[in-house]
């Protein structure tokens, strides 16, 4: 995690009013209503409790602010997929350590955000690349 934070700090060193810290997404080290904008990039898909993480992201966002989340969302069907995977390119695979992989439906997001967010939008990701795998 420290390497990621160092890289982020280096890339954004000339940007004012940016904060970096390391903490659990379930217990962010910030007071409620702290930020105008909150970003969460590809994190929900690998959490055991993504709903709790979303609530924490909303907690630290100011009223009228925006939370931007990039993840795997099922926008066409009311189906959530919670599974485990082993990435054999990682050292953890030698110990058969599996990781969660979630795809969350619009239906579930609506339930989680009910009365917590004024509105939300999902945008379909359609890459213009022919993936071989």
C-alpha cells in the first residue's frame, strides 16, 4: 500500500488540496462530511462487505458532494455475483489464498443507497478492445 501512496503523491505533487492516507475502507480516518468529492477505484469488487464500504464513502462526503466509484456492476440484470478467485500470478497463489470478486447489480446498489444518496448513475463500460482472455 505504501508504494501506491508514494506513486500517487508523486503523480499529484503539483495539485493543491489533495490528501492521501492509509486506512481501512470500512473505517476511514476522516470526520463525517469532510470531502466534496470521494473517489473509489476498483475496490468494491474485492471486498467481503462492499455495502459497508459504500456507506463509509458516503459518510465522509459532504452533503451535495459526489462519490465516484469504479467497479464491476451488473446494469442489465438484477443479479449479484459474489465469488472467490486465485490469481496464480501472485505469490499468495502458492498458499491457495483466494480473493473475493464481486459484481453488484443496480437493484442492490439502489437498496444500499436508499435514503443515503440523493441520486446515483451507473455508466456501462464497453471497451473498444478485443480481449483475448
